[in-house]
C-alpha cells in the first residue's frame, strides 16, 4: 500500500511591480533543508541559488523565475516563507556593525513591503541620434554576475550590471532598434566604454532607484531605550534572522 499524499494549501499573489498573478504552495522539509544549508554557508551564491530553487519549486504557474525582477523574486520568497513556517520571525539586532551585544526583535514577514520609487527615468538620450531603454535587473542577471570570473569584483560587477540593465538602443527617429540581449559580452563592453561619463552617471542613477524590500522594526537596547532600525533587501532578513 503506497503512503498517502499530503495535500497542501495554495495561495494567490499579485506581484507589486509587474502585476504578475501567481499561485504558490508552502515549501517542504526538503526545500527548508536547502535554505538552511545556504544560510549556514553565508555565501551569496549559495543563498541566491537556494532562493531561486525554492521559489521555482513552490510556484505552481509555468514561469521561469529567472525572468522576474530580482526584487520581486525576493518579495515572493518572503511571502512563501511566511506561509510555510511562521509569518513572525525572531531577529537579533545590534546597534552598529562593531557592537558585540545583540538585542531581540520580531518581524511579521507579511508586513514587509516592496518600496517602489514614484519616479525614475528609464529612457536616456545618448546624443542627438540615439537613446537607450533601461530595465531593472532580473534574477537571471544576478546568476550571470556570480558565474563570471571577475578580477576586480566591486568595479567589474558594477560594470556588468550596468550592461545588463540596458534593454535596447534605439534611434530617436524610431527606425533602428538594437536589442542588447542579442549581443555578446565583448560587444556590450565595447558599447558601454563608448558612453560618456554623463550617460554612465544617468544609468547609475536609474539603478539606484531599484525597488527593494523595506521594513522598519523596533527593539530595546541595553539601556531600555526603544530604537528603530530599517531592514532593506533580502540580505538583511537573512543576516539577522
């Protein structure tokens, strides 16, 4: 006699930026082990891979998670985590990075919002003839960054990420459109190196407006004083949980 199948609940969600409607199930013990390994390793690549694997497994729709914006995958992961274990998690917070003393705090994952800037400029004129259309990085871009053999990690990763954020180059008269994903890494690099410092700064300004997970929490320090701390990005939630 085969073992019984355990039914699991299915939840609906609409992603706040792309408005994509999805269905997901809670993650299982097997997937929780994947997350635990990633959290213990503290390697960014392990964490990113684990998040993608768990989210891809739990989403019921036929969709490639790597094509979603990075911040929406992180938002979706927190929602799955909230419905899988407990929506309230306990955190350990310290006042500064050098502090040795940690303080207790709690966070309801269902209260974590995706902060989306009201205004951002995704179309940048390069000169009188051409402009570029920008996009926020998708999760697949993050994976590609981690697979590259970069010698100067901080500068090289920033440069590569800027390249991935260019969706297309088009002529201002509308006759020519060049889709950046159709060109190889060397061609993209040559193009980016031809940009002016002003162009580059405008692209960086766009990337600084990337939506992010954000939640203010409160905790009590050793003096009994209630303090506030803003957690931003999934790395904060992994760091302090």
